[in-house]
């Protein structure tokens, strides 16, 4: 059995948004007891991460680290068509991931105690991001 569903995430600009509850809802709705859940974001300037969901300072630290790695307005970047955050956002999404696969066990995502699934927006302005969830499994 395979089930696929797409949903939209409205971002507030650079930062993370937890989408674990929406992905869990899709998995539960499908009814697979065991299988795999693939989550894919359809963009080149935002990404997906599995990260600690208990302490927001972890994600704030990740943002500071990414800012050091790919700073806005870096003169080495030639691709600046959409502003100084354009190319750094592409670099950040390439260094992270646009798709993740999570096991499904007992009808739920087999995440660890402190793990959550997040959209990481790399642009400074708000965007609407499309996320595709594909669940493959058996009842």
C-alpha cells in the first residue's frame, strides 16, 4: 500500500517550523502499521531536518552556525537575483536535505524521544512551502 499527500507550510522567514504533527497525522490516516514515511520539500531555498524538539536553543544555534557557514551578502556569490540571502539559502538547503525517510513502526513514526521533523526556511522573507509525504507500508 502506498499513500501520498501534500501540504503547505507558511513560514515567517528564516528559521524552523515543526511539522511532526502533520506528518504523524498523515501516517495515522493511512493506517500503515509498519513501513516507511518519506517527507520531501519541493524547494531549493528551504530544507528538512530531524532535530531535537524539546529545546529551541538547539535550532537557534543551528541557525547561527549556518549564518557563519553561508553568510548573507557574501561577495563570493554571484547569484544574487533575489537579494543577498538568495545564494546563501541555496547553499544551506544543499548542505542539509530536501528529503528524509523515517521508519513507521506500530502505526506511528519511529522517531526518538526528542526528535521532531522541521522545515528549515533559509530565506529571510516569509514563503509558502510545499511538502510531499509518501507513506509505504502494510496494515
